[in-house]
C-alpha cells in the first residue's frame, strides 16, 4: 500500500517534460526580448552620435535663429542670399521655357490672342520680365527654349534682340515627343507613331540632365 501511494505522488514523465518545456520557452522569450532591447538602445545611441557629428561638424555654432543659421538675407533682395556656413552662393541660373505654338490660330478669341504672332507678342515679354527679375536678384541667367515648331535663325535673332543683355539663348526646335498615342483622343490611330503635343513639357527632364552640372540652379 505504501509503495502504491508513493508511486501516485510522483509526477508522471509527460507532466515533467511539459513543465521543463514551458520553463525553457519562457527563458528563451525573455532572452529574445533582452536582445531586442539592447539592439534598440544601440541603434538609438548610434543615431544620436551621427546626428551630433553631422550638425556639429567639428565647429561651434551660436544658434540664435533658424534664419541666421541657414543664410544671411540681403537687405535689397530676399533672394540674394549667402550660404555663410557652406561658403556657397548660387550664381548661374538656367531658365527653361516651353512654347507649344509660334502663331495663334483662329479659334482663340481673346484680345491678346487676336495678335497672330504669339511668340513675340505673348511669350517673349513674359520671358523678358522674368529674366530681368532674376538678374536683379544677382543671378547670371541663360535661356533654354523647348519649342514644338521649327524656329528659324531670323526668329531666334528676333527673340534674342528683345531679351536683356548678357543672356545666352539655346533653342530645341521640333521637340514634341513621338509615341503610340495609347489612351489619347483618337483610339483608332493608337497603333501609329505620332507626335504627342501634350507631352512637350516632359522634355524638360532631358535638358535638366544635360545641363545639371553647368549651372548652380535650373
């Protein structure tokens, strides 16, 4: 009888194994959480260290205001600024303009559009005013025109004559891209390569790519 009672009081092998496995699982999860916490603290410390190195850069700054830290504003023009801490001031600027039509058609009925020469009566005055404002801000401006038509040498000379002094003019004629007009207004012609006039402004990216390192600003 006594041996049977002792046998009943002893834990079975399955319950013992289950008890040990639960302990091991809890220990492993605790270890994983500790490791994750340590890695997170290391990442935070490294981020703070990198931020301190980047912003300090080995020099002592007096942080009086965000404006003084970034640049000094010129008293004459707010765009004529200096990068005091970086020693750089943008000077050369490329002004990129697109023109979709050289002359107005009969469908336009406003007072300005009644003047047939759209290039000289509408586009050139806007470009001239914009360039003059940029030059007053201290920039050396060049003009790059992306046009959908073939600009002759005579027309190019006329445009250049109306621009402010010191402006170099470069023209990309017949710049309308060609493609299959899928999703356009004429589905019947989607299987043909045609000029996509509405995509003229996308040609800016090629000019930016070619001129990126020639100017301070584009």
